[in-house]
C-alpha cells in the first residue's frame, strides 16, 4: 500500500511505496533543483517521508554541505551557491566512527566554497574541525596553512589544548565544552600555524 506524501488538487504527485524490502519515492514532479524552495521540499520529503537524515546539514543560511565520511577522518565541502552572505551553523551527525556529533558556525562569502577537515590527526592532538581550508606543510602536520576569504572568521577546534604560533605570534586554545578553540580572521595571505 502506498502513502501519498504530496498532491496537486485531487491528484497525488508524490507517494511512498514498498519496494525491495524497504521503500521508494514515486514522483510525478520534476526532481531538478531549480529553486531554494524545491530543495527544501525534497529535503523535507526525504527526512519526514522516508526517514533519511544526512550526516551534514546547515541551518541559518543557504550554504550547501556534503560530507565525505571516513572511519578516522572526513572532509566537509561547504559552498555558498546562493550568493547570500551570512553565517550558518553546520550540524554533523557521525562525521567519523568515533565522533558522535559536531556543531559549529561557518561564514562564507557569496559564491565561495571550502573543503574542511574533520577529525584529522595533527601534531599535538586531533583537529576535530576547522572552518578554514587547512594545508599541512610538513609530514608531522606541525605546520599548517589556513586559507579562507579575507575578512571572514576562522576557527580550529582541537580535542585537547594546543599552544603554538600563528603568523609568528604566540597563541593557545580556549576551552569551550569538550573542545579547545583557536579563533582568528582570515587576512589576504594564508595564515601559518606552528603547533608546539
């Protein structure tokens, strides 16, 4: 038996049907992403109608996110495709096998995208997440280049306290809940973090 999830007038246009031991969506409407509202409709239908919940979601803005999940570390692609400036909040569920959840702010300029590391081992501990693109400059991952659009905020969250130098200036993380944060603004040139 099918469940009608959406209709137009008296005609069903979207239904959930039993299929191959699970369920399938049968749609009589265009699946193409053409507007923000269409994307929101499909997200709602998949989450509420099918019980499918993404590992990565964004609230508070129109950023888009895709998580490439690994057992010990993952990569998160965040893009501002809408061209609307603003800060959003990333919500990650099971981004790695041993991290249950993460939530953090991210601010991108219009039409900007970043590839962010999640759960990566660096010198001195584990980088839980970064809101900057991070490029290791040595095999031990003690020296890291931090990239982001000039003037946007950046943040590194570590599992344990970290000290070092950011562009030659002494820095240390600030504890917040179960994270140890280092915050900064991105300048024109990449920042260089040297971990002690």
